[in-house]
C-alpha cells in the first residue's frame, strides 16, 4: 500500500479540476500530477464539487470489487444531502440517485441488473449487426455527395441513437427529445432541464409500451420477472440509453481518429488490412469513452492506500488513469482485454459485447464505403469537449472523394433486404437475420443538407425527408 503525506506536494493543486478546456486538452498531464499524491488523489468535478479520484490500476480494482466498504448508493452523498453541493450543479444528473442497477447494491442490484442482462440477451448479434449496417449505410449515403463531413456529428453521434431507437422500440417523434436530454446531461449544459426532459420522454415511452408492447428491449424489461415499476423502468432506460449513446459515439469517433491519424494503423490501411479490433483495444486502453466514473461512497471513514476517505464522500474511478498506470505492464494492447474501460466487479458493463460490435461494424462500414477518407485538419488541431466524465471529441472533420451514393455498387441500391451485410476488411460478418432488415428512406440531397445541424439532420431522418 502506498502512503500519502499529510499535505499535498507543492507542485500539485489541492484539488485538481477535471472540468474546463485545460483538462479536456491534456487529461494525461492531470493524471501525472495526481499520481504524485499516490493511487488516490483529491479532485474537483465541478466548481465546489470535490471527490477522490482513483488513478492506480490495483487501487481501482479494489474499489470496484470491495462492496463491503464502497457503496454505489448516491443517497449516501453527504454534501449533496446537506446542500453543500447544490441540486443544480452540472454533475448532479450524472451522480444523483436513480432507482436503477447502477446506483443499487446487493440484492436490489442483482434484481435490477438481471432484468437488463436477460432483456439484452434476447437481441441476436446478427439482428444488431443488421441494424448498425442499415443505419450506417443511410448516414454514409447522406454524407457521400459532399466530399466532407464531421464524422462525430454526422455519423458517430447519430448512429448509436438510431440503433438504440430500434432496439428499444422508440417512436420517431421521441428521438429528438432523447438526443437533447442525453447530450445536455453529459455536457453539463442546463443539465437539470435536460434531465427533466429525458425523464418525461422516457415516461411517455414506458406508458406507450405498457399499452402497446412489442418485440423490443423496453417491452422485454417490462415483462421480466423482476417486475420493474414505471419509475424503475424510466431510470433503467436512462441508464441504458446513456450508456449506449454518449460512450458509444465516443468509442466510434475515438477509434476513427486513431485509424486515420496513427501511423501504426495507417500503414496497415495502405496495405489493405483494416485492424479495427486492434484500434478498439488501443482506444479502450488509452482513451476510454468514459474516462472517469464508477462513483462510489465509503460506508464509513476509511484509510485506503494512505488516503483518508470520509464516509459519504464521492470516490470516482479513473478508468483512463488506471489503464495508463506506469506500474501496470501492458505494452501489448491488441487483443488484451484487461483494461477497465468496461469497469470491473459486480457493476461491470453488462453490454460489452453489443457495444463493441456496434463500434466495430460502424467503423468497418465507414472505411469500406469511403476507403480514401482523410482527416481534414492535423490531428493536433482536433479539440475535446470539456467534462469530468467522458473523453469526447468536439468534432472529427474529414474529407473524401465525393460520390453520388457513397461509392456503393448499383446493385446495393436495391435496399438492405436484397444484400448480405458488409464484411469489412477487419473480420468476416455474420449473416443478417431477415428481421433486422427494413427499407431505407432516400438520401437527402446535398443542397438540402447544407447548413443543417446534426439535430436537424436527425429530425429529417425520422420524418423521411
């Protein structure tokens, strides 16, 4: 165990801020400074919101697995309960108590998590692959005529939501509200309003599915023996939608950035090999889409790794810092799945397989359809969105040869029902299930897309425009 001195070294701030453009631009520098404290260090998640950040790999595993010492229940958060942290703090919607599996312990956690794992298990991988390929083709068709795009806003950000809307049986009109609510929570921009919008939209979905159940994850959750209440349904959907959209878009965008900018992967691309799986492993180790999360609360005052952790004070696990811990020998990342990007212990991500499949297929499809794609700016000019929890690009501008239909052979324009899924150049694809196939709306002409924001483009998709 590493011991800490009573006072932080003079080179380290008392509480390292994990918000603002400085941290977003150089989180690795912040983690280096924090390691001077030891495996656990004091941070500020937002103005006036203090926490302890776990930056050591072994210490992170201990916190994630020690359920007898560290609780997930935010109702233990003393400074929120006594008003020291205001309810409208931008990080509260990401840390507040919700009656779902993420914030539950023991038997309650097992009940709520069981409903999630059983319902997600009913989604066949081939069906999921079909959804992703269909949505990817549609988005690429819309980008292709312009010869340039922001892959974050026009692809990585939209694709996961379209896929999840299908999986969860969301009517078209709900999508825009879900987008606005989710992005507001993660960015901390009017987060309280965004949280209310999200809850209202999902309650509408739950009410609809109670009346009209279907073959979708929402209906399967409702029918599960766990007997989730409407409130539990809403907040379980918040958890699943949140985990499946923001982190998923970051995994896609961060992987594309790596493939387009890193010579190790670019060299393989020029030889006709597409190392998508290797790129995913690299990103999950070095730039995990959720960099700092897995909030825990000590159930009593405890001294751990030399740090005094007070009962009810947030302990946040830095997956990014733990994965890059200098004490961890992990030079070979390709094929190495010992990273903590999916967390660990009883609260590890229950959808690792589907999340990885979505990202891999999205990347493969894009690079198959637009093989000559390049970054439109130097990689050093890319900027990152501020926020204490995610590792998220602000934009990913690219250029590519303009084509009328994204370079697809004419036979592929007959619609998804008439073709096999793309194999990509990274790995073979499984056959698509017929149930995954639905007709695509026509591509929007470039002139009509000009000047549209991503929300407007998303609205156009749902309206068949």
